[in-house]
C-alpha cells in the first residue's frame, strides 16, 4: 500500500496543499480549525511527517523536560528554545519544563514524580548516577521515550542522546589551548562543575589526552570541582593565580565561569590563556573585553530544537534507539562572535 501524500491529506481535510505544508512544518498563518482538520486527516491516513530524516509521530505528543536551570544562562537559553520551538510545532500537544533544584539525584527523582499520565516522552539533563539511571529505566519500562541532553547517561534504555561529543569538545579545547597558549612550559588549571556530570568528565578526559599527547611541556594541575558555585571558583582561581605555579592556561569545563573570569580580570596585564564552554551573554562580554580567549560552544538553540525533534522521533519509531547524531561544537573567538 502506498504512503499517503500531502495531496491526500489536503483532499481529506478539504484544505489546500499549502495549508497542509504549513501545518506539518509548524509554520504560522493557519487557523486552529484548519490545523485540527489537517492533524486528524494525517492521523487517519497514517501519514508520518519527517524532519531531517527523523520520522515524526502522526498524532500530537505530550512532552516533558527536566532541566537543572539554577543560575546557568545556558540552561535558561536551552529551556527557552525548547519551549518556543515546541509551541511552534502542531505535533506537540503540550510541553512542560520542570526546573530541577541542582544536580542531586534525589532532586531529579522528586521532580519526575510529577510526570503526567498522558506524557509520551521525557527529555532530561542529569548526572550519571545509579539513582538517575534507575529513574530513567523506570520511565522507559512505563512506556515513555527518554532522551538525554548535553550529558549522556550510559547503561540506560534511553532512546537518544542530544548534544556534542563531549570528549571531542574537550580534545578541541586542549588543542586550542596547547597551540595558542603564550608559553610551551608551565601549569594549566582545570575546573570541573562535577565529576558526576558525565559530560564534564568526558571533556576533562579529552582535554588531558590531547595535552599529554601533543604538549608534554604543559602540566595539568589536579582538577578543581566547583559544584556550580562561582564563589568557590573565584577563591580557587585567585589562589592558583597568586601561587608559585606558573599558570599559563585555564580550562573551565562547565559552570563557575563568573568566579574564574573575575579572578583573571583582577590580574590585569599579562594573563593566562583561557578557554570556556557555551556562548552566553556572559561569555560574549568576556570575549569582547579580552578576559577570555576562546569559547567552545554547544549551541543552545540547536540543542533545544533537536531535543524536541529527537524526542518526537523516538516516540514515532518502533526501534528502541535512534541513530546517534552529534551536534558539532563551534569555536568562538573575539572576531567571530555571532549576532545575539
């Protein structure tokens, strides 16, 4: 039996093919009544629209996202993109975003207890911990599809991971810092958000590997965990920069950027080479003001949009896992800062 076409849907819904195209692609200019007619016809005909080769469900789906928003500008940008993009798609019946209080596994479990009965799929950013892995397994066993975002949670039946290859992102940071640091000998400070955050640990591993392989004159100091606290990062960075070690580079894997930037700015004059992650209003300003040198960006807008698309695709697919497709990290310098 042949697959239904847009013309078939238009005929059944008694609308133009242009209207069908607008509805299926989430474009404006269609009344609520016509959107409903098109969705009903598409469902009746078994039509499964696609987005960049990802098959999408034939009926509107209910989505929920669990994000540790906190004070992270990247997380808030990601949440805003998810909310706005989901609202533009007729195949999203509802989209709820839950703000998790930090990265503690207990906070995730508590938030997930509020998952609605009609929910079809869940997107989550969390640490790789037995409690979190168990929570994801329980959702999947209940028939929900789950995608992990920004940091993967291995050994779970999640349907897809959306984000950059964090090990590659860390290796990229190592290569940039090693080649562009003003010195070939000296110490490099490494700041982590949390080792329990799989993406942060992968970035650190990739960074260490490149420095060891290609820049033997650079010594990476023991990693400092900041636990998302800028006060902690400021104190640690100030102590290192004022100590006996000759700090020629700083790599901040995740959060705590404000504190590190403050300590670097207070040096004045000659400073170490600094690499941060995520293009935000803060890092834009720091690049422009020459407080930091490079931002390795995972593109909050694209990550948010792909989180919705991949979650819809996992709901439509009969396969337990979607093909892994990483988002390419971007290297941002003072001279190529994208328009806000």
